[in-house]
């Protein structure tokens, strides 16, 4: 438990800082306009959908580092850093090109005109800043994979500080700059990611020099290693894609109900992110430690880590679920503070009701994250992708379409579907973990496995 806490708590703070960054964005945009609040969630979810392929590769860099670190292969750790850089640059360039499709995509969503305009601006700016987001994630894997999660925490907290300052200045303007609204929010996020990327790069150079990692000797493109990173990372990215794409389609259906319903849904998801996103930090810690134990050939110790992670995760999420039920008004207060009272009253009423759904599915989120990241840490990336694809299509997208097309088109029906989907994911990841298939897997190259 001590080892898990040392690795997990800084990562939970790091991921929590990312959710805090989004929280601040949306809080300021609530003060700016209802349309801006309504636009941020669909635009950011769609951005995550298209970035997810590359983000899966960037995220998996930490697993490669963890397993090579467990096997005491410093040369391969350094090689992973460089391959993640080259792959992030390549995928990032493709995403910049994709950003120009924003008007067509959001025109098809058929949201209110003001919301569409804001969605296009937010989505395009985030896609154009994708190289920085990918590089930041990939470079952080050097530290998280080696268990130095405190470094990741402090860099992310610094980035949150930069983002908060830029948010206020760029959204509302200063005596020297005009107010940029939702574009200012997206631009703040991109600039904060660039700051974190540069900081990670400087820290990696210093750490490699002090700890004798052959960083500069591994600078060349290693096609075999890059392909393995893609082989394991793309299924993880595809899993993220189908999950987020399902939620994006769900939000598009909700957007057809009206701006108020979409804004309330975004507000509920935003408050949920304060609990959910730090859980991704716990999941990353589990993935790191399981990967290290697989590298050391100690699967029973990996199981102990997962059991303790479930205790930690259910305790943390349980406290949030109680808060969603007991003090929803306090959680919503920062959004209400400077918002238009007439606009916000109905949004708050609906969001308070939706938070009851969040409290119901919260524990199943814990199962999906802890068990899902555990099997990925061993190299079991294909099953989560296939399962999420089936669950997203048949448990979320198609039911939402049926409700919209043939049934009552109510917001409560939509949220009932989301709750059932998250429960389905939690049970599926638990089943795969307890099957034990992950204990026979590894991301090592074939020659290293045979030598062992």
C-alpha cells in the first residue's frame, strides 16, 4: 500500500490538476455565456476522440518505460523516450490538418448557431495544439514509468497555474488585450501544455545525465520499437476513441434537446470530472506498477497492488458520491457565482438531478479504471478495445439513438443509458482481470523474452 500511495497520490494530483484546468475553463466560460458553456463539452470530447489514437501511443510510453526499468534496461528506456517524441510529432501534424474539418463536423451536429460557432473555435484550437498535448503525455511517461510521479505532479500543477492566469486574461481581456471568450480558453490550454512539455524535456535531459541513461545515443528512429509502441498503443487509443466517441454522440443527441439541457449535462460531467480524472491517475499508477512487476516476473505482487488500488479507489470515489448527493449546491456554487441568474437557475436545477446518476455509476467507474489499467500494464491492450467498442456501440450509441428516434427523447432516459453503459464497462474489465490472461503477457521484444 505504501508503494502504491507513493506512486499513485502524485499521479492523482497530476490528473486532478488537469481536471481542475478544465474546471476553471468551464467556470470562467459559465460567467461568459450559456452558449460557451454548452459548447465546451461536445468540442472537447470530439477533440479527445480524434486525438485518442495518438494519445494511446503516448500513454503507453509509460508502460514500456516501466517494464524496461523493471528489467534494468536503461538503453531501452532512453529509446522509448525518443520513439514517443517522433510518434507524437507525426500524429500531432496529422491532427493539425484535421482541425480544418471543424465547421463541417459541427454543422452536422445541428446544435444552435451560437453553440456551433463556439464549438468550431474550441475544437480547432485544441487540435492545432495537439502536438504539445501528445508530447507532454509521452514525456511524462519517462517519470511515471520509473515511479518518479512527484515530478509529474509538480509539472502539472505548474501548468495549471499558467493556465488559470492565461484563462482569466484571455477570456475576459485585460487593459492590454481584448477579450477572446472561448478561443481564449482553448488557447490558454494549448499554451499551458507547451509550457509543461518544455519543462518535462529539460528535466529528462538533466535526469538522464545524472542517472547515466544513454539519451543522446538512442536519438535515432528505431522502427521495430516504434512499431511495437504503435502495436500496443493503438488498441489503447482505439479503446479511448470508442469510449469518448460514444459519449460525444450522446452529447450530440442531448444537444438536440436544447442549450439548457446540454449546458446542465456539461456541468454535471464537469463536476464528475473532479472525481473521475484523478482516478485516471490511480489507473496510471496501477498500470506502471503492474508493468514493473511483469518486467520483474512477479505477477502475484501485481495482484496485491491491484487489490489495494481498489480499496483506495472505492474510498476516494465513495466520498465524492456522498458529496454529489448531500451537497450539490456547494459544488455548483463556483459556476453560479458570476453567471446570469435567470439563465443559470434552470441549468442548476437539472444538473442537481443529474448528479444523482453520477453518484450511482461512480463505483463502476472505479472498477473499469483499476482493472482496465491493470491488464493494460501487462500488455493486454486488444481486449479492452474490442470490449469498449462493443459496449459503446450496443450499450450507449444505439440505445441513445433509439430513445431519440422512437421513444420519449427525455434527458433522464439519456442519462439512464449512460449509467447502464458505465456499469457494463466496470463488470467487463473486472471479468477480464479475474480471468488471469494478462499474467502471461508482456510488451518486450521476442528476443528479450526468449533470453529470459
